C-alpha cells in the first residue's frame, strides 16, 4: 500500500477536474522519441486511457483519463517503454531542447545529448519550487530559454582577421542585428550590437570569419506566464560537462535557499543570487576572467 501511495503522489500523476481520473505526464528529455516508443504510448493510452495523447509545451506527452487503480500497470508499461512517469510539481521537470546542430543550420552547439546528460543528473529532484530548464542551440532561442528558471544558449564570438575581408557584404546582409557594416571595402563589427549568434561565420562564402570563443550562456530566474521576465546571466562556459556541473549547482542552491510557492524570478535578490553568481563565476568563468582574478 505504501508503494502504491508513493506512485499516486508522483509529480507526473495529475488529478483531473473529475477527480475520479488522472493524467499521466511522461519523462522525455528534449522531446525525442523513437517511432516504436510512440506506437507503444498509443497502445498504453488505448488500453488504460481514452485513446488520446496530449503533446505538452515542455516537449513531453500526457496520457489523459486514466483510472487511478490502473496506475501501477501504467507505470510498469511506461518504464518498459523507456518513457517513465515524469514530473510536474515542485521538482525539476522535463528538460527542453531545440534540435541543435543535428538538424538546425543556425545552431552553434549540440543540444539533445546535453539535455539527456542534464536529465540524468537533476531530473525529478524534489525542490521548494518547480524548476524549468531549456536549452537553445543559438541566440534565436526558439524555445525561450530566457523565460525558464535555467536557460542554456549556444553562442559564438566571431573573429575577424585584418586584411582578409573581400568586402562582398554577405555577412552584412545576413546579420539580423544590423551589427555589421561595410566601411572602406571591409566589414566592421559593432560589438555592442552583436549577440554572438554566429550567423556571420556560417554565411561567409570564403570562410574568412572564424570562431574566437564557442560557449554556452547560462541564465537563471526566467519566468513565463502573465508577468514574463527574462533570466539573468549567470556565467558562460565552454564544455558540456561544465554546463551539467553548473546546472547541478544551481539546482542545489535552489534546494537550499528558495522559498516555497514562489517563482524563482520573484526571490532572486532575497536568496542571494549575486553572491551565488560570484562563486560560480570564480569556479567556472571564462579563462580570461580567471586570469584577471
């Protein structure tokens, strides 16, 4: 009975308006499923639900209208399918990610495997608040990482080698931020306008623009909803392993410091974000920053 009660109280088991039924949310990091897994989810819904599946905003799947008496069977079937019961309450919920360099021509970093690594480290950890994480492979940010509690954005800082520019103007045409202009027959970058999207590097037909600094920008404290708020930059790091370590430390900081029933965005100052950020930057900050320290 204790085991069954624990199952009923899982974050991925959501009581419906009609309390005689429950919706089950599934754990799918980055929203990636095989065709076989999708077919099996359909069979589980037909057998235990109403035959429908709901695709959520957080790249996961919900199976509606399940009799709570069947939850143990549903949980077993989902586990066997590699799509176990997910999270929804005060915990780390499904990790979102865009397609990344696997498929998107604008992406600066791989995202799917990174999402899986973060999922393995922190998914489902119980916290005072619900924690949302999103990964974007570039600064176009299609999945709104800045509006998540933790946002991860792949960026590239362009390097222009003096004397090599042909003045063709291709990078000027492709730059959506109007950060590049032609002066005296060569392209000139306004660093104050540059968002480090990498488009100029990818678009140069002569491959004369290079990457000076490939990195991940990590932000904290974003929020969706009626009063959206962009997250604050925490640190930039260069490797996937560093991203996972920083995310783990953010989750632990929230666990130790955050107040219940409030958005992280609304309590950043109270729980000492600046002090926490200083500690993270000392440990993980860019090499040039470490040298100056």
